[in-house]
C-alpha cells in the first residue's frame, strides 16, 4: 500500500504556516507548520465503494466540504512536519480501508457454561459470608 500516497499525491494540497511553541525567533520568521488537505469527497483515486467506506469511517474528521485536514507543528523543521503529516494521512486512510470480518455467532460450550455458573455460585457464597455476625 505504499503506492497509496503516490496515487493521491496530485490531490493533496499543502499550506505552510508559522507555528507557535518553542523555536525562539525562528518561530516568527519561518513557516514550519504544515496543513495538509485531501478532498475525499472529490477524490478520483478510490473506487466508489472505498470512497464511501472512507467517508463513513472518517466522518468526524472531515470538513463540511468533505476535506480531511491534518495540521502538524510538532517539529521545528518544515520537512519533518511535512513527512509526519503525510504519515498520519496514510495511516488514517489505510486503517479506514481495512475491511472488518463479519463476526460469526457461536454458542458457548457446555464446559464454559458450567465454569460460568460455578464462578457465580462461588461469588454468591463469598457475598453471603459478608453479612452481619449473628448474636447468639
């Protein structure tokens, strides 16, 4: 899936901004923070199925226009921020594209049911023993 980033490269929009935080005078002069935008709703790289899956999985992270925005300012270097933004994007897209297996419902085995009931009985006995001590 390393070709994923190569395929979407033409659809990425990068913007460099000045970042806050440590860096001394460099902070005010150099635009090291990266804002990476990928318009998922208009992307032509993915099939309709994959696009729908991505839109559903990443819905909480998308703008109203259907863009996925990643902002990175953790490093002092523009190049390192840029690489990290791309790695985050790749991770998000790959995770959202994974098809989850359908869960097959199974019945608990007889032994597991017996162990469960045995545990409940044992716990019940422990709790019964916690009452007040009777005065004789």
